[in-house]
C-alpha cells in the first residue's frame, strides 16, 4: 500500500473506486462527499446516489448546501432503505436540472440494489457525460445484511464501474464496525480516504489499483507467515462464512473446474476448451462417478457452476462470446489447493 496525507478534494488519478471512512453524518463526511463530486466536475456529469442510511431529501439537501449552483446535469437517487416517503422537498425546489427518485421495496436485498444501479448505469452510459456514483452507506447495508452479501455487492459494483469508467465512492463509518470488518473492505477499492480527527484526511492507495477486485484479495494473516518463507502467508482469511466456503467446494464438478482454473497460465479460456478439460479431469479421477457425456458436463457448467462463480466475482462468464475469464486470487486458491491435496493426494 502507498499512503500519505491528503485532502478529500484531491482524489488520486485513475482511481475508479473510493472507500470513504468517516463518522456518519459528521461535517467531515458530508463535506467529503460534496468534495468528491465537485472535484469530479459534477455540473457536467450524471450522478447516481444510493441512499440506505439517510433519506433522499437529506442527500439532495447536502448537495445543495455544499455544491452551490454546481448541480449534476442529471441525478438519480435510489432509495434503498430509508423507508420514508419518496417525495422530496429538495427535488421540488427546482435546483436540479433533471432528477429521478427510484424507491425500492422495503424487502430489497443487496442483489436488487446492484441490479437497479446496473440498469441506471446502462441507460446513462449512452450519454456523452461523465458518470458518478455515491453509495451511502455500507454501514447501513451491514446493519441489515450479512457481511459476505455486502462484499459481493461491492465487488460487482466496483467491477462494473471500472469497466464503464464510472467514478464511484462508498461511505462507511469505521466507528460502528470492528477493525476486522473495515480491513476486509479496504482491498476492494482503488483508494481509501479516511478521516482522522487529529490529522484530517489520510489517503491510502492500493498498489494493485489497476486490477479488478475479486472474491478476496490477500491480506496479512493474523497467524503470521509461513516459516522459512516470509513472503508466503500461512493462512489467508476469506470474508465469507465458513458454510458458504463449504458450499462453494461441495460440488465435485465445481471443484474440478476450480482445480483447473487455478493452474492455468492464461486467465481467459473458450468455454469449449474448459468443458474438455473438466470432462477429462473427471474421467481421470477413480473415486468420482464417470460423467455421462461431454455434453452433460457442458450443460452443467454453463447453466449452474459458471453463473454461480460469476455471481461471486470469482470469474466472468460471457455467454454471448462463450468465454470465461478467471480472476486469479491467492486467498481462494489457497483453499482450493488444500482441498485438491485432500481429494487427489
């Protein structure tokens, strides 16, 4: 990690995703959010704001207070949890050239939020204007949903924003969460802006910011490093529940798929080639039931295992091109490698 002091109105160049760590509803957090928007040329942009912890009116009022007349060319507010009326006094003021309020049901899940944001980004992508995304906040999501589901949402949103050139920032209140939880979210972002009362804003940029976040980036393990090799962790934690990890490796065919993907030198592979390799592996494992046919393997991969791994951010399955792009990941591969040893010797 590269770190140093900075102000929130000086985002690092080429950063697509930013994590803002500051006490929720504090002056620093509110000014910080407006600072990002102003620095990114909000008046010439189209902005999406997902509100979970506050009402849409509260976020719009914040923009009015801190951005003066520099309102977004078009703004979309996705209300994903305030449980307040959809009408907005700030919207009625006429300060926003174009404003849409999209209120999601109270039963909304993280995957629904991701789908809604994706739909709006897809529509706005056709416009010749920069796209901005603000999510307020991860703390609100974590109060209602399991940590692994929120991490999956963050991974999917950050990957889409990186692919589309969207500048996004997500808010989190570090005082509400354990240090372990905060540390699990840091590697998912290109840049972390953290407000320290005694020092102001501190900027931390990942040295691997150009890489797409995946299932889990490696972090320094709490148990130390492997004896004899200080570069190799003894254990690499994964921020998913133990039951979910077990479910991931429970299917024999999915294990064969992951065994093969972790050993490939090239990360992109045609689906037909992948089906051939998995089919050959399964036939070569004595303790496994021989697959009925190559076509049967292909159908189960295409309609079951690949979509599931895509949802988790482990790979990208392009159905139109029939290609699979695997995101190499030390944390996941450490688990797969250990399971492979147990199963195959």
